C-alpha cells in the first residue's frame, strides 16, 4: 500500500496490486490517479521551493541594505575621527620630542653630577 497526500477529491490511499483480467480499465484509472497525485505533489513541492527561494532572496536583500547602511555609518564615523586622529598623532610627536629633551637634560645633568665630587659628606 502506498499513501499519497492528495486533495479532497483525490484518494488518500492508492493501492497497487494485481487484479483480474476484467479489471484492466480499473488498473488504468488507478494508475492515472496515482500519476496525477504524484504530479500534484511535485507541483506543491515546486511551489514550496519557490516560496523558500523568494523568502531567502528577500532576506538577502534586507541584509544587503543593512550592510550598506552599516558601511555608510562606518565611513561617517571614520570621517568624524580623522581630525582627532591627526591631533593625536601631532600630540604624540610633541610628547616624543619633550621626552627626548627631558632625557637629554637629565642625562647631561646626571653625568655632570657624577663627575663632580659632592662637597657634603665627602672627605678626602
């Protein structure tokens, strides 16, 4: 016994079996009904596949729009940050220069203080 989900006017169960010689037209009707049921199922499957494809395409388009909006927002934020980035770079250059000056001054001062003996607490 083979079961097919058909419409209300189609049989729910199609039985394939041997019939007597006089039942050739009955077998033919049964085979036609089975073929029609299979075609109906194929059409339903195609409709479901088409609907799934349409939904997937719509979702892809929504995500594409969201991605484009996010990219636009990123570009805006990068443009907003650029002046601050330039200022931060210039500030870092100044800090490096100041650091170098401080090291240079203190190293010279430290070298000079090592070469000169200290008067307090030093006895010769």
